[in-house]
């Protein structure tokens, strides 16, 4: 089975071609160009290098959120378009769950965290033991202080991973937690993680159609929040 997975939920972007548990190719960039500039050339390149035609893709996967509102929309729209054209199923992957894949070989408590702005982070916590990942919390938006308080109950080592990891590690709220910061090369979400999650979705019968694939934001967009305050 061939899976094409992408991630552009934050500043970094990546694409991966996965075949029966093997990564045939992956491309990752973390530059200041917008995803609308980098994503499609990246997709064309990785398919060419992997020697897999778009018509040979069986499942289209994307980190559907949480994350940057614009990035999540670009990723979901790109995957929906390709899946519609090929009449193939999709996997809508949690961005936070995809991050946990980076730590699969480490026995730890993985605190996956993204900067949600406005004093909040998107976070989910996973326990990783003997190469198995177990979810401990749902994806949610909460303050750094609330997350730090919650993390005191978890087993160590506790590893912070994601684009919000450094933000938490440097906060005073996390000083009593003694959390470790994941190394930079594996700190951010990658399309590989999305592909791995998509492979599980195939086995569990959790694929969706292109029409059913929707972004997951966890909270209203800034424009909606501003409009609500103005009306109030």
C-alpha cells in the first residue's frame, strides 16, 4: 500500500511517500516561504524521487490539526483535491499524535505541544513504552500554566516535543516539572509521523472520503473571536 502524507500545520512543511511500512522518501523544509510556495514543488519532487506516480497512491494523509489556521487549511485543501481527482480515501491525522511518532523508540511520557498564541498551547500527552504509543489526553487548547500543572503527575522522563516545546521549557511554570526538550532534528512534526498514523487508520478502518476530510482547529479563528468581542 502506498501512502502520500503531508504536514504544513506550522512553520515547517514536509511530504512523505510510505510503502508497506517503509519510507520511500521524505522532504522537509523549515524556511520562511509560505506553504503555498513550497508544498506542491515538494510533493512533485518526492513522488518523482520515490518513483511512485500519483495514480499509484492508495491513501492520502494530512495532519488535519490542530495548528496554524492557514497551514491546516492549505494541507487539507491540497489532500482533498488530490484525493478527489484520484477517487481515493483520506486519513485525517492529529498533528499532535503525528509528533509522538518521533519518540516511538524512547520509553517516556511525550508532551506534544504547539504554540497556539494568545497565551495558549495546543497539547496532547502520550505514554510510550516498548515502542507502543498510548494516548493519555485528548487534543486540547490550554494555558502553559495549566499544562505545567498537569504534567507534574506524569511519569518521567517527560519530553517536550513540537514547535511549542521550547516556549514551555523556557517558561517559569515548567521549572518544577523538570521536563526535557526533544533534540531539534526530531522536535517538529513531520510527514513521516502522519504516514505512520495513516497506516494505523487503514488497519482500524478509520479512513474518510475526500468530502468528509475536514480541518480540526480546536478553537475559533482570531477573526471569529474578534467579531464575537465586537458584538459583545
